C-alpha cells in the first residue's frame, strides 16, 4: 500500500492524546483530524500532529475520508461515535476498552459493523508487554500443566476516581466502575491466555461506602467451561503511593506462574514460572530461546525451592525448573501496532503478532462486556449469573 492511511481520533483525554502521538509516529499513517468537545483541547492536540481540529465528530466524519477512526471517549460514551464512524463508511475502528458499559450497546456496535463490513478492534493493551506475551506462551505450551485456579487484583489509587480527570472526575467515574474500567482488562487477559475456554458462571460482591457515586470495589469469582476458576478483584479506594497495583497468579496442576505487573509496597516488578517437572533442562533452554527470539528477555533457571517458615518445614527441596524475569511493563502500544499491521496485511494475525492468536476484535469486546456486566449484576442480585 503506497498511500498513507488516514486516521482520526475522537476523544482527546489522557488516552486519546496518547493515541494521536502514537499514530503520528507510524510511517504508514497520517493523522488528518481530531475531535473533542473542548475546542482548546482539540486545537492543542491537533497542532502537535498537523491535523484538522473539530469540536463536532459528526462534522469531522462527514468532511474527512478516514481509513481508521480511534474512539477514546469515556467508558459509557463509545456507542454514538462508533455508530457514526460506521455510518460514515470508516472501514476500521479502534476502540479503547471497555467496548461498552451495557451489553445492548456492545451488541448494537458489533452488529452495525458486521452489516457495513467494517472491523472493530478493541485496544486491550494488557496483551502487549513482553511478560504478558510470556504468560500467554507458558500457559499455551502447557508448562504449568492444566491451569485450575488463579487470582488477579488490579487496584487504583483513590486519586483516580476523585482527581485524575480534573473537574470531570466524579462524573466520569460515576459513569463507569472498577468493573468496567479495570476488570475489562483482566477479563480479556484471562480469555486470551486460556482460550478457547470461556466464562460460564460469575459470582461477585461489591460495596459503595467510601466514594458514594460509584462502587468502591468489585470482587468476583469466574468459572470457565474447562473447570478452571479465577478470583478477580478491582478497587479504587486505596491510599497507596503508586497509581496502580496489578498482580496475577496462575496455579496449574504441575506448576505455578506469578506475575507482579505493577508492584505495591515492598514489591518489585517480576515474573516467575515454576514449570512442570516433565520439562527437561534441555527443553527449558529451548523455551527460553524461543522467548528470546521474540524479544522477551527471560532467564532459565534450575533451583531448589525449600518451603520453610521459622521452624515449620514442608519438605521439598527437589530440583525445579523455571523461567524468570525482572522488568517493568514495556511496549503498551504493541497491540495498537498490531491493528495497523492487520489493516496493511488484511488479517487478524499479522506478522507482528504471529504466535499470539487473533488480535482482539468487537467479538472479544462483546464477550468482555457480557462478563463484566454479569459481575455487576451478580453483585447487585447476590446470586450467581449463568453465562451459558
């Protein structure tokens, strides 16, 4: 494709402005238009990319012939600009997560895209860092045996719902929740690494005592159709030093993976997979080489875990194989780059994403929305929600 793709961005908040910067750095793209209801914001961001600013995205879509439209409006406000972009004939739409805050909105957007022959991608950026992909690799290669249980917590500083978006923080947080804003990441990540397993049952609790205008947290149990179970929790009332705390663990029948993605107090970023005893040292080195070849810098190790606590000893001490890394998350935009390559190569599995399954589309966004909305429903009803 010789001509540069023309891109436009609707919604120029924290993530929207980052999308403009990222797209402007891609040699195959030209950011031709940006839109935000705040005129001064549109002027500021457009100036950086040499784009035409708009305060009315409908007008932008009528006047600009776009190949790609990025929708980065607040969580509950995705439906209208997505439908408008589809109506305007934009063939590729990239949405920020969550796809929607209601199942009806997600279904309407996906159905409209399918009728028009347009494609919706959802920017689930937590698939993109090297250790995200290492997690996918280890699980998909069966190095933990059968994954039977896991725990994930993704928590925000209380400043996120109270101050991160300035004077609009309370309104925006009230239109979303930790389920939509945070657990959308978690649900997608689990669906990705455990595919083709799907969530069939949800039980959740919540509470609204601190913030008042939005739930303080959601704590849920997800049951997958392969029998695995996961506890997922997200809160945004923590008075912590950092902005985010994010950790994942996967318990397999033959091994365990621990991934501290955004450390809390006293923690460091780290990733460790203690793999099955069936994996020989030679095979372990081969897996390391494969990951290194994909730009994922992990080390192979043979060690002797010795579970002790004071005078208490649980035995063990046998030689155990593992893969390990200590690195902060990197390359959050790898998934977004994959979307561009998907357009250029006309495939959901472009060369830059080879080996990691299809990129997340509106189908994944709808399923993520169904699961997250089931978490909200379960917490409200105090009952298990069946998703079969």
